[in-house]
């Protein structure tokens, strides 16, 4: 009897060890696959009415409170970046927006003297030809005579809201040769399956999704 019990116990321990070993191996394989499939999302630059209000709150924007943005908006972003020691490119990217929201929430006055509404924005020489500056001025040139209300850029594409003389609508742009070019949203730009590979963060504010 004792011998049989010992044999059964040894058999149970062997099965348990095998199960634990398989589970551990499967867990490691899953972790490796998950980490291997991780793809870093492209950086998104975004500007809307909230950003404009925060720039005004920290003393870096003194233009009109309307939703139309342009050179004055870019100048305000540059002024904030200079005051905070950030990269000065006029683009409200993640680092700039995070610092702006923090300063606004704390009620800080970052800019002593708001910049003029027509101040030029520095042109970065490091912008690759496959990209374009994500600024109100650069985007405004592509959608004129309409004016910019909001903009969002990521991975060589831009979209947002534009103001026309009679109505407001959405636009979709692609960077070509360092400038923005409007895309025909009746063609492949908004075709099923997203053949152009437009980032979702841009696509959600593009004419493809906005009626």
C-alpha cells in the first residue's frame, strides 16, 4: 500500500511539474510576442480652441478670441516655447502642450509681453522634405482662401476644421516636398481600408469621418 501511494504521489508531482513548466514557457513566449509587436505611435501635433485659450491665459496670446487661427497663433506658440526653454518650432507638440497645460492650470504668467500678431515663425532647416511644418501659417497656405480653425498633424498628414465664407468644413492634407497639399477626399484618401495609411488620430478629424 505504501509503495502504491508513493508511486501515485510521484506521478502527481511529475504531472504538476510538467504543467508549471509548460505554463511558464507559454507565458514567456506571449510576452516576447507582445513586446515584439509593439509599435510606437507617431507624434501628434494638435491645436484647437482650448490651446488658444491656454496661450491667452499664460499671457502669450493677445489676439482676438475667435476660433480662426493664423500667424498670431504661431507667434504665441513660439513665445511660449522660448519662455519655457523648449524647442522653438511653432508646433504645439506633446511636450509643448503638456508644459502649456501645466502653466495654465497653475495660473502662471509665462510671457510678460505678448508677441505681435504677425510675428514670423522660425523655419526649421531640419524638417525633412517628406514632412511639413505643422503650424497654422503652413496649413493656412494650403487651404486658402479658407482659414484654419483647428489642425492636427501626424506622420506626414494633417486634418482639421476650416472656416469658409459661407460654411465650415473639414480638410485633409498630405506633406509633399516640405509643404502641405490638399487631398481629394472623393478618391483613395478616404477609400475603405485606408490605403494611404493615414494615422487614426488625423483620420478622425478628416472629411472621411466628419460630415
